[in-house]
């Protein structure tokens, strides 16, 4: 008898949990965001991390070149970014930033001797964009 009641109790609990899982979103009060029931959520498709690097140059009074990199990153939260001198993601990096927002814009400025340079934007170890600039 006790076992029958225990089995019925467990079945009732399982049925309740199943019904709650079918109700994916609990309606929110007016003005509040919708809450998810018991942590269930449909997987959102993730967009690939991408970035654009634009480098401009200007001749300084000392004969060097002043470079300015304008960087736009999209869907790259949690990654560390570098602007490297050269065509790969290794060697000398000019500036770095860790991205925490879905879309991030940042800028860095530096001076080098007058010449033609290749600069590469890298996310962790992956190249995202590259540009050649002469001054």
C-alpha cells in the first residue's frame, strides 16, 4: 500500500514537471521582461565573430608617420583583440583590447618611421582583417 502511494506520488510529480516544461515562457507582469521556466531556453543561433580594421596615416613634423587604427568588432564577446604589424597574428602587436559587448568600436594611435606597412586585426589567434598603409 505504501509503495503504491509512493509510485503514484512520483508519477504525479513527473507529470507536473513535464507540463511545466511544455510551458516554455511564464508570462511576465506588465513592463517586466519574460522569465523562462525552470531554466529551459531554445538555443539562439550565434553569429560569427567579425571585425573591420581601418588604418589611416599622417606625416608628422619629425618625419615619422602617425597611424590611427579604427576598429569595429561584432559578435566577439569575451575575446581579446590585437592589431599586429605584419600579415599574421604573431610578432609585434601595436594595441590590444578585450571585447565585452556585442558590438565594440575602439581606436589606437601610434608612430612609426616613414614606410609602407601591413597591419592585421586578430581575435585571439585568428586574423579578422588586414590592411596595407603607406606614409
